C-alpha cells in the first residue's frame, strides 16, 4: 500500500497539488482521471520522486518521506526501486534490440546475471505473444509495439507498482487497443497499477479505484461504479465532456 498525505505543490501562482491525500492499494488498478492541467502527472511523478511537492508525506510500507525536508540520494534510489514507469512517448533504447531493452535494467541496475535476465525477458515476451519481436530494433516496430515493449521493460524490473502516464495518447486507435489489452491482462493478474488515462471505456473496464482531480485537488476517490454513477455536477460535466 502506498499512501500520500496532504501533498502541496505550487508553481508560481498555480497550485498543481492542493491538499492531496489518498492511497494506492497493492494488487489493484487505480485510475487517475481529470481535465488537462488538473495535477494528474504531478501526483503520479511525486510517487517516484520525479516531482517534489513542497509539503506533505509519501508512505511506502514502513518508510515515510516528508517532502518539507531534503531527501537524500539513497532514499531516492530506494523509493524508485518500488516503481516502473511508462510515459506517453515511448522511450526505448534505440541502439538495443527488444530483448536487450528488457535485460539492460535487470543486469545494470539489479545486478542480475545475463542468463537470468534473458530468461525473465524471454518469458515476458512469450507471455504477451511478442517473442517474434525479440531481435528487432525499436525503429522496426510500430508505435503500439514500442509502447508494449516499454511496458514489458518496466515489468522486467519486477517493480511493486507500475506507473503509466497516458500510455496510449500518442497512438492510433488500433495500436491503442493492443496496449490497453496488455494493461487489462496485467490488471486481471492483480498487478499494482496506477494509470493516468483519458480513455473512459478503459477506465470503466479496469479500474478498481478512481481518483478524479480538478485544480490540483481530489474531487472523487472511490470505486469505479461510484464514479460513473456519481451525481456530483463536476463529475457529470467531466464525463459529458469526454463523450459526445
Ligand atoms: N514544471 C512545471 N513548471 C511549472 N508549472 C508546472 C510544471 N509542471 C506542471 N505545472 C503546472 O501544474 C499544473 C498541473 O500539471 P500536470 O500535473 O501536468 O497536469 P495534468 O497531468 O493533469 O495535465 C498545470 O497547471 C501545469 O501547467
Ligand atoms: Mg499529464
């Protein structure tokens, strides 16, 4: 379980995070929704310390980080061990083939043997029907394939939580579907996922929990069913804006 308490982040006169308190249960899929600029990425990035709120706390298991104090490098590395992150734009190592993209982190960061890393990577590719891509280079892959490899690369590090920030928004619809199917499979396997998305059908299908943000605040924090049936006019306005 990850908990954040009273996160505050100010950029000039803008509040990116305003008294944000919530938790991210292990073994569940949490989907963060909200209009553009509402603080979704800032919240997601605070979890692995890519953004640093001005105040508030982050608790991972027994470890609590207080953002109002400086955070030392050892703590940053320890926190980041818990997370894998997938961004909107695929960011594979362009000079390495798919298999090597998957084994690089486990070998270099986790000190795994080459044989062990290869075994894990080969199993992951097989599990998601991507074995045929193992020796291809990123430029030989479609955008959807690249993004699926980026997800497997994050999984190869065996993180406790996988963070995904609009992982499909740079993709065409059919490529988006390929990526969403992988995420749905991972959700069904009870991986701990935290996903920012604008895809409402996907959110409805996979979310155990929904966090809805507006102006840096959490306006809804609860079940997916509760969110999609909410009578709150702000939520209704958002859902209306997202459909036609
Ligand atoms: N590095 C930054 N410098 C200044 N303002 C920022 C920075 N990052 C985010 N913001 C501002 O913080 C607010 C929340 O941004 P963000 O978390 O990226 O929103 P979202 O992901 O929901 O679109 C926005 O008003 C954005 O302009
Ligand atoms: Mg964002």
